[in-house]
């Protein structure tokens, strides 16, 4: 098994990590940014996934995707940055936390699910508007439902980090 403690100690000793630990307002601001990023990330994902499932009606799924995708990437960037800084403030403790480990695994699974979805959608030779509207897309509807479940699980695991040792 790979030993991560030296790398975690290096992260813990970074000046930015020390700043997050020592500045009274830094950690709460990072948490607020993390929650904002979560809304920017998950909000558009759930809207699009509900469109694929058929619950949200949008006349043009391509236009909907084009509208939502920049918000997803903005939310992901905010969350990745704030999440890393929160992690860096106590890297060794976070890395050992089962809820944190579960959250990271779930993020990986959600990302893989999204990549597979995008791959499948790009291979579809039919008009992209038909993706969410034909019977051949039941697998994509299932993937959209799995996406919602995975991202909700990420949120729950993230909340549990504070309560699981």
C-alpha cells in the first residue's frame, strides 16, 4: 500500500494551509464558498438529469445543456478549490475520515458516470434533441437517475465528515 502521510504532511505545512488554520474567518468563508459551489454544480446537473429522465420539460436539450454546462464547470472549480483548501487545513485527519473517503469515491463515480454519459451521447448519430425523447435512451435515463443519486450521496457524505471520526 502506498504511504500517503509524507504527502499529507507537505500539504499540511503549506503556508496557505497554515493560513486557513490560523485565520479565524478563513475556514467559515471557505465553507460558504463550498456550499455556493455545490449549488452551482449540483443545481444545473439535477435540472439536466431531470430533463433526460423526462420530468423537466425543455424544448431543446442542446440549448439547455449549453446554458447549464458553464455553471457546472464554475461550480466544480469553486468546489475543487475551496474543497482542497478545506482539506489542506487538516489533511491527515480528513484523509483518515471514512466519510471523506466515501465522498471522494462518490465524486469519482459521479465523474465517471458523467463521462460515460457524454461519450454515449456523442456517439448517438440521431439529432441530439432526440436523446431524451426516444425509447432507445432508457439507459441514458438510468444514468441520469444514477447521477442524481450519486451527487446526493456526495452531499450526504460531505455533511457526515463533521460527524464521523
